[in-house]
C-alpha cells in the first residue's frame, strides 16, 4: 500500500529537486508541510512532499507513527524494530515511486526529518543504493548505530539540529549520532538551538535551508 502524502508544488513551476519531510511520532504529513512555504522562497525549483506514516499512533489515534515506542506504548523492543523495518521498506518503495513521478534523480532529493522522522531518515537514507543529496535531522537520534557500517550502501551528507532544552529526545543523542556517523565516514554537521525544546527553531530552519541549497547547489535569487 502506497503512503498518502501532502504536497507543495515548486514555486517556480519548474521543479528539478525534491524535499521529503518525515514527521514525528503522533503527528502526520500536515505537521511539516507548512515548512514548505518559507523554504520555497529560497528553493523555488523544489517540490516538497510530506508523507503520512503508515500506522495509526497507538497513543494518539488522530496521528500516525512510523513505529511504536516501547517506553510510551509498552510494546516490546523486538516488535518496535519489526514495525520500523516494515515502515522503512514501505517508505523506500514510496520514495522510488515519487522520484519517478516527479522526474528527479536521487542526487536531487533531500530528506528532512523531525524526531521519529529523523530516525527514519537516518535509517533509510544510507541504505539506498543511489546516494541522496543529503539528510537534515531535527531533534532525533540514530537508531541501531552498531549496524550502520554493515548495512550502509551510500553516505549522504548529514546536518543534525537539536534544542538544548529538549525533554522528549535528549540533546545528548545528537553527539552520539555525530560520532557514529563520522566513524562510518559520513560528512556530518551539527547545531544546537539554544533555549529550544522539542521543536524547530528559526536558527535551525535557516541552517537547514542553507544546507539544502548547498547540497542541491542552488543559489538564491530573490524574485521579489
């Protein structure tokens, strides 16, 4: 079953790249698609798509989840990993279809995740045979770092951003991810948003836009 998604068309009407937002636990594709409008001012030739996770969230039936979280919903670690792998495979198939539909190659695709979406982005991106343009991860962590070297197929550049007041996903998870990714040969940048809780601060979003422009090799030209 294909994932449903929200879409924001390229501002210029001439899309040559794709940004895929991956939402967090208990949210859905609507949660991040709102970022498309401000980002499109600097990425006018980019289409933005925000898929809905395949599973209803156990703790928030109005939202979705990519996989259960044992510490929250009392599922087992094994079950959570099984569902995560299923969601990852489903996301990979969906992304393949989207690239064909949008007429873009993997090197023109960015993944931008938040929280559990960052976990999905960091899991799926490196396990694709054709390298993506890059990954931006807000307020997340690297799942199963011990398997990364054996399972990775490509090493897209990564930018990780985390609020130092995050009480949902500890800020200490970011340097752990940086260390593991760097040890595996990834080019990784990171940034702490001071005074920010579990969310996306303006400084973090600005850096995400700059990083995306760099990976897509786009220069902003103000058309206003």
